[in-house]
C-alpha cells in the first residue's frame, strides 16, 4: 500500500499529541557510526534523535574497558575525516590508540559538534514495528517509552551482542566474573589474583598480553588457537603528529584506495612471481612492521590460494616457536585447523611471551573440555582450577546478533530474526525486503563489516543522508528494496566468498558461534569485494535513481 506525505505528517502529529515522541529519523546507537550519522543528518536539516543503550557515547569504546583494549587500525586512519578542524586539533598519542583515548576522542567530537542534546542514553530499544498504514516505525524502549519515526537507521555495531559460554554453573562462581564487553567501569585490581581467561580471539589475546606480568597467576582456557602477529605499538611524538597532520589528505586517499580502508593494501606482485628467498625476506619485513600489513599488505594469494597460505602459515608458526620457550606449549598455540588470515588476525603485544612466565598456564580445553563452572572456579574433564576472577573473552553474536536481540517487525508483522534465521539476506547491506524505511548503516553484507570501521561508515552514512535528501526533495516517504535486487546482491556476496579462503573458517566472518543456537552453519555475513568496489557500486545505484529500490 502506498503512503502519502500527508498521512505520515497527520499520523506523526496525532501520535505526538498522544504523548508519543516523533522524529523524522531515529538512529539507534551512539557509537562511531551513530555519532557521524547524527552530525551529517543534522547538517541537512533532518529532525533526528539518537537512542543509545549505554550510559554515554562511544559504543564499542564505551563498553569494552578491559586491560589492553585498543584498536588495530593506525590511530590517524581511524579518526573522522569530515572536518579538517577536527583532524587538526586532535593529537593521537599512540600509534594504536588505547580504549580510554579513543573514548575521549569520541566524547570530544560529540562536544565539539554539540551532538549530545539530540542523544538519549540508557535507552535500549526493545521493539521496532513497522506500521504500514501510518508509514511509521513504532519503537518501544526497555524503559517504557514509545516513539515513532519515518526512517529507522540502526547503527548498532558489529560486535555489540556479547555471548557467554553455555556452561552450567556460570552463576555459581564465588569470585568475580564477567564478559570482556561488560568489563566493570570501576577499576578491577587483578594484582596477586588467580585469574582465568576463557577465549583466545583478538580480545583474549590483548588481555593476556596486558595482564600476564601483573597477576598472581593466569590460566588461559584455549579451545582453538588463532594466528596472531605483533602489533608494534609505540608513542606518537609531537613532531610525528605534526607530520601526520600535514599528510592527512594523502593518508585518507590511501585508505580510500585499499580494499580494507587501512593504509595497508595488498602487494602488487604475485606470490608465484617472487622467488622463495625473496618471499621470506618480504615476510620477515612484514613481521617487524606495525599494524595489519602482515595480513593486508601481503601477497593476495596468501588469502586466496591454499599453497601460498600454507607456506606463509608455516613461516608464522616458526615465529611462534621462536617466541615460546616450552616447545609443547608453542605447538598448542599454533593453529592446525585453519591457515593464517582466514580468521580475523589478532594483533598482539607480548602475547606469546606471556606463556614464558612461570605463573601463566595454557589449559587446552580441546583435550580436556570445561565441564562446568563451580563455586571455586572451573572444572574440566580432568581437573578443578580455583580462581578469584574469571574473564570470559568468548566473543559475540556478530553483525546480526544486535538486530536479532531487538524485536524488529516489518510488513505483516514478519520478524527480521525469522527472515534471517539461516543467515542474513540484504540489498547492499543497507535494506531488507519487507522492512520499508529501515536503512542499516552497518548491516550484514555491507562493506563496514570487513573494513576499517570509520572509513566504511563514512560511505554508508553519506550514502544514507544523500538518499534522505533525495526522498525529501522528491516528496518520497517510503523506500523498500525489491526481491530481485536483494536476490542478486545475496548471490554476489556468496560468489565473493567463493574467492577467498575465509569461506572455510569457523569464525564470525562466517557467522560461526558455538554459543548461539543455529550458528553452526556457514552464513554469508560480510562483503568480500573491498571498500572501493562497494563504494562505486552504491554510488552507481544512487546515480541511477536508487536502482533496485522502490520509492513512493
Ligand atoms: P572471537 O574472535 O570470536 O573469539 C572468541 C574466543 O572465545 C575464541 O577463542 C573462541 O574459541 C572462544 N570461545 C567461545 N566460546 C567458547 C566456549 N564456550 N568455550 C571456550 N572457548 C570459547 O571474539 P573476540 O576475541 O571478542 O573478538 C571478536 C572481534 O572483535 C575480533 O575479531 C575483532 O574484529 C574485534 N576486536 C578488535 C580488537 C581491535 O581492534 N584490536 C580487539 C578485540 C576485538 P573458538 O575459536 O574455538 O570458537
């Protein structure tokens, strides 16, 4: 059914009179993406409100407060690019900014552009239902509030639905325990404590490296090891920062041309054309360089062909052997079920060296699985370990989890979580058939998932704000993608998976999560075509009058 502008306005005004707050646009989430969306939409005169579940701004950087938490993007490639003044007045102090500094940066942006007045905190959205007659989204918040909007823009993060393991007895533990995402805001003193870390993904690896030298004892419960590589963090001096400021145009241009939106792009040579000795010299150099170069500036074939991947994996395995004193432990830390880079590579500081401390122990739960949590600690099939603190670094119901946790219903009351039961289906990662006026800013199958996040969300936020301008100037009040366009996009996403080895991985790139029902099947979660191709694609769609969407 077609909805007319007057219906929308009447519905909006009458619902407002009924005590329901109405906005033209509601953005869900005040993290990196929601902050920019608010700024951009306000600039084009849209009435917009941001709803945030947390107590303040920051999203990921508000929640994740664990020791060692920092990003793996070069700091200066992570800041917003939309304001030259902002670029000029911020001094990153470390090559890879730690969480407190990143949070301060986001708070600074919010204050500098006076964004807080249009944000509502402690406002978790429980449900969002599309009202086809009124042409509105009707939102219900956990605190009881009801709101309506014409356009709903989730900016709810990729890794914002933390998952605890499903062990019995989680609540029986007498000590302190929490998921890394819910790290307490007050300081946690781990010194002299008997600490357990469950999970060895990017989060676990950061924590272990950061706390190993400062705790009484540390037991790491590892189910599968990951391929990790050195971060090589360091301070940024005033002089270096001055130089970075003078080169922002060049840096951002570089990020715009690489598939991942980082300063690192694949080596232009073919692995096959480089003699083995030269390959090793190149890999030695990559191993000593900061950041994701080792993953993203490598030969393309390392991520696409088994032979190249196996050779590089063997190179990294030797590095692990050199860094870990106990050969048995070293072998346990070397993945055997997947090659380097087909899962997200954790970058680490002193991770492997942590296992050289006498008081740090690796517990291989692939051999002796955890049976349950007990009041004194963790019981595996062959021992009971006693702890003061258990840290669950057990990951997330990634990308779609935050959508699934809200009751989002589109046309005819159909639930998004049912539509995505066996995996997401989208058009451009932006929309889903049956969910009019829902514009995902960092949705599954979009480019934000596999790229340097701020660079990617610039594309989606700017594209969405151009779309909203287009709708306003043409008097459109409704947008929905077609079945055909969605089917074609899903096929394209699936085909791209076929080209990269990560298709075989059991990681959040393929929707795997042993702690969530149904997430043992492979899902096509991310767009593997790279940011430049994605940007070109969505720009063409816009230039062709929003091809694949029906506007009315
Ligand atoms: P993750 O990569 O999914 O790792 C979760 C870990 O917990 C894995 O080792 C997993 O083992 C283990 N695990 C899960 N359930 C378990 C269970 N029931 N029993 C035992 N072990 C269990 O999660 P993450 O480390 O939080 O990282 C997620 C993503 O966040 C990263 O890939 C990255 O994109 C992002 N992140 C970024 C940064 C950064 O920018 N530097 C830092 C941290 C995180 P299996 O492998 O066997 O499943």
